[in-house]
C-alpha cells in the first residue's frame, strides 16, 4: 500500500485519543449512547 506508514500513524494517533474523546463534554458520548442526537436539523434532512 502506497500510504501504509501514513495510515498506521493515523490509526495509532486515533487510538491514543479515543479515551480522551470519550470523556470529553464536546463529544457527549454518554448522551449519544442514551440516544441523544447531536445533528442539526439541516444535517438530518440531508441524510
């Protein structure tokens, strides 16, 4: 794969940030798991 090192680095960094993002108020993971929608009406309409 041409970009193998890039993808491996990207996945490694993503995995390092998962726990931080799960605890973030901005992501509101708990609310998401409880069914809270974070999309704006225009985003839902486009779906």
